[in-house]
C-alpha cells in the first residue's frame, strides 16, 4: 500500500476510534495537511472540527449531524465532516470508526464539491483510499474490533 493508517489518540475514545492517512514518504498526515492549509483563514471552524472529533470519540460516536454520508461512490462509506464552509473527507465505518482524509473550503455558491477543482481533488483522493481500505477489510487484511479499533493483519500488496 502507498499509505499508512494512523490513530489520532487525542480524539479516539470509548465511543469511536479516529484515524487519518499518512501517504508514504510524507512527514505529515492528510488531516495535518488539511489543518495547516486552513488554520490562518478558518481557526474557529477548525476548533469546532476538533471538538466534533473529540465528542465523536469520547461521547457520541460518529452519529453527529456534522457527518454527511454518500460523498463517494454508492456504499463506499465516504462522507464529509462539515463545519461552516469547511469539509474534511473521510471514510466512516459504522458509527465507531472514522478515517480522516483531507478537504477544504466549499464556497456557499457551489452545490457540489465537483464544481471546485481543489475540493474535487481532495474528495477523489479519499474515494481512492476508501476503495483500497474497503478491499483490505473484505479480504480480512484489516479487521475492525467491536469498539472500532482497526487491526492491520496484512498490509503488503
């Protein structure tokens, strides 16, 4: 695989496990990149995203109205965590596991991420990762514990 899945321990808790993706040969994760790209312009929305993730992990699970499902292909689990005009594309696995990708600003005048080149690229990136992760789950190379913790059994292709 050309990426790793890393747990974000600060956000993970008894209700859900929160992960992100680190592309191979990268010093940062996709969620870190998203955060760093948006901190100057949207600090309040980013703080709210962190609050939502903390609550998902520790109190509510991934049920919040902040998670918008069906952002990818039918049945692939790709969703968007949305706060204000920011979107973080992710893979939701039930209500107990979320794997965060990247995202960005969605202008109010556009209806769908496909209308914005940068946002479209981030969503498609998450769709590609989700496809690989879902395949690994089907093949039992990734298992999901009852509490949402991922176990990587075999990652090499």
